[in-house]
C-alpha cells in the first residue's frame, strides 16, 4: 500500500507534462481554421473549463453543435499532437516522482488525454515505472474526471481514499477528488489562472515540489 498508505494521483497535461504552449498553439491554429480570433495565454487560463464544449461556449456565446464540436475537437487534436512530441516534463517532475517512489510512497496517473496516446508518451519520457497505474480517457466522451476517478481508485486495490491526494492544474481535478472524498492540490503552471484555481477552495501552489509538500501535510 505504500508508506503510511499515502498515495498521489497525478494529472498529466499541464501538470507533469509542460505542454501549455503546445495547447495554446494548437488552440489558436484550430481557431484560425475555424475563423475564430486567437487567444492569449492569460485569456485561455481565465476561460478554460471542463467539459471542453463549455469552454467553447464561453468563447462563442453558445454551445457548439455536435458537428461543430466534432470538427473543433479533431482540428485541435491534430495540431496538439504535432506539438506534444516536443514537450518536456515540468521542471523537477522526474526527480520528484523518482524520490517519492524510492521513499516507498505510491502514485498513479489519471488523465483525460486518450489512453492510447497517453501511455506511449509517458513511457517515452521514462517515468512509466513510477506509477502503480496509468489511465487515460478510454472513449470519446467530453465528461470531466469524476467518473474516471471512481474507476481509477477502484482499480488501485488497498489504497484508502482518505490517504489520497490529487495533484492537477484544473478545477476539474479538485472536483474529481471531492467526488470520491480525496484531497487535492492545484498547480498554477497549466490551464487555469491562479485566481480561477483559488476559487475552487483547495490549496494552490506554483511548483510541483510545493504541491508534493502540501499533499504530505494534507494526509
């Protein structure tokens, strides 16, 4: 079960993977194809939300139709995955994961990135062995993480939810943690502004090292 049963559930995009520039680049490339104005990083972080169609509603003033969503999602992912291969891990991430594993604590990875794309990318970064389990999105749904978190933790036998802390960069990570009764720490280096993260009501930090330190205090 790991040292004292403490367990971290890590988010991937915008947390362990430093891909916010790729996300902004892909978003604006997709917007250009769709005739929408480009976004700055600051505006993206203020508006971004999960499920992603609600993000587009904030930009367009209405929810996209099913046909518009299918096109937008396809164009974004085409541009994103062209850029993702060049993204590195967030500063200190590899060292933090290794140190925590060496110390006997357990950790896992839960992402809304497609599972078939997530696992090979994590392996290419050389950190797959740090996790008891890695789960990406298994389907094409636009749901947030809450349901996925239930299934993820159920598959991690012997880990009590009262000893689990979720570390992510989005309000949805904290909502998923609350949904199962776990704690959460949110990191400012990804998809949300500090102000929007602070509205969630969980600890907000500016580095992954700080995130781990705060997580240790929570459980």
